[in-house]
């Protein structure tokens, strides 16, 4: 490992004051500080455009930072690119190009990039673990979206990197495949490797990640252990009520929990331990009548809203 003078454990990922200003673009990262510990399963969440992919692409050397520190196990991602890249596997959000290769050729080519020439034993293991054996000789261009996802995961791991970053690897992937991918990634993590995941599925982050950072407008706005970060939001329900006419002004107890409104409906956020009858009593006092209502678990967006409101309140 690189410099370790104080005997402190070198973080798997070390980021300080990281900024990225795209030419003719927005400030994508506005000074991010973040450490991910070796062996952690870490979640990087945030709305679209928050800067997640930019951060990941800086770590993998695809995007150049404007300023700040970014290191993989103590190796700078630009000035020590060869070392840092060797320690990192990245599953990109999208395959930028579609090479005219079979799956095995692609994985061999990727191995060659990392200087590995006799890697077939590990490639066979990857193919088998990711249920790709039968596709080894299929051209990448003839694979379904789900199969391509698996190949992207395999290509990220050809050099057995101790740090793997997955950028929304399960977007648009069916539930069954998602679960088998997670079993695989979890096992890789349990072998001592560090995993960083971005996802839009709250259940996924909640089930897999030990800690979560939330990025918004290029800033880390929340960072905590998963159960602490989500505790408050997990105690909420989303109540949607459709009325036969626009209910107009609501009494204070309903207005206080109002999340959204459209012509004939209102959306409320309700504490789990608050009796529903208590709320419905106010609803029944309105001149509009209930046509339909339903209760939902909060979506990731609602959790963001909640956490961000909280962060602002503490400013
Ligand atoms: N190559 C680029 N050139 C200019 N702007 C970009 C580029 N890539 C991303 N951006 C912008 O930077 C911001 C962060 O984007 P991104 O890192 O892709 O966020 P996320 O992955 O969280 O959705 C967005 O406003 C996006 O439009
Ligand atoms: Mg992205």
C-alpha cells in the first residue's frame, strides 16, 4: 500500500474538496469530501444530475477533475493512474460502445488491458457465477440488455480489483436478475473487497449498504449508517386521497402533512404510529367526498426530500 506513515488504515477511496466544472456545463461537483473504508459496502445515492457518475468517472480516470484529492488506496487517480486503476473495477452506467467481440474475447481483451495473459481460469469462474457460460461465444451485439449487464459486471472484475464501483447496475433489470447480481456482489464484498453502489432502488440500498452518502447538486448533503439515515423516513407512509371535487383549503392538521396536490387529489405524509382514524376524521369534515385512497411506502425521492429538509433545518 502507498504511504501510511501514521500507521492509520489507508481508506479504499479518499476524496477531499473534489470539484468538477464541465466546459460549457454546470458545476457537477462542488467540493466533495468522502472516505470509504476497506471492505465497506457503500451506497452513493442522489437524484438525477447530482454528480454520481461524474464522481465515479473521475475515480476511474474517464473524467478529469477540476481540483481536489481523489485516491484509491492512497494512489492518486491521475498522477498514479496505473496503480489506482489496477485496484479499481467499474461497472459503467452504460456501455459507451459495442465492440464486435464475443463475450469471452471481450473479457480476454479487458484482461490484456490490465496485463493479465493467463486469466481464463478466473474468467470461467466469472462466466459461471454470472450465469454467462452459455453465452461465452456469443457476440456482444446479440445479447439482451440483462445479459449485457452481466458482461459489464464481469469485465469490471477481470483483474479481481479490491474496490468495485457499480453505477446503477440494475436500472431496468428484472427482479430475478437483480437478486442474482446482488448475491454475487455481496459474496465479492464478503471476500473482503470494497463495493460502492449507486442505485435508484431504496430497498436495494437499504438491504446491501452499510453506509450511505446522499449527493445533491454536487454536494454531499447526508452521510450516515444506513439504518440511521433511513430510520426517520422508514417511519413514514404516503397517503393519497382522490376526491369527487377539489377540496380547496385544508384544515391545519392536514395542511401540516401535505406533500402534494392536484385538482381532485391530495398526497400526505403520515407517521406510522399516528392512528389513521385521526387523519380521516379531518378528511371527512371536508365538503369534498373521498372517491379512493391508498397507502404506500415512501419512494427514494420522498426519502431524499425528507433528508434534505432535515439537513436544511439544521443549517
Ligand atoms: N460530459 C458532460 N459535459 C457537460 N455536462 C455534463 C457531462 N456529464 C454530466 N454533466 C452534467 O453534470 C451534472 C452531473 O451529472 P452526472 O454526474 O451524470 O449525475 P448523476 O450520475 O448523479 O445523474 C449534470 O448536470 C449533468 O448534466
Ligand atoms: Mg449517473
